[in-house]
């Protein structure tokens, strides 16, 4: 259960980071 939650957390973090980088590219 904990491992699954950790996996989902890492996935969400990776998606947020990707969107942040993408958003930064669009602005500049």
C-alpha cells in the first residue's frame, strides 16, 4: 500500500515538474 502511494506521488511529482518546464519554455 505504501509502495503504491509512493509510486503515485513520484508520478504526480514528475508530471508537475514536466508541466513546469513546459510552461517555462512557452513563456520564453
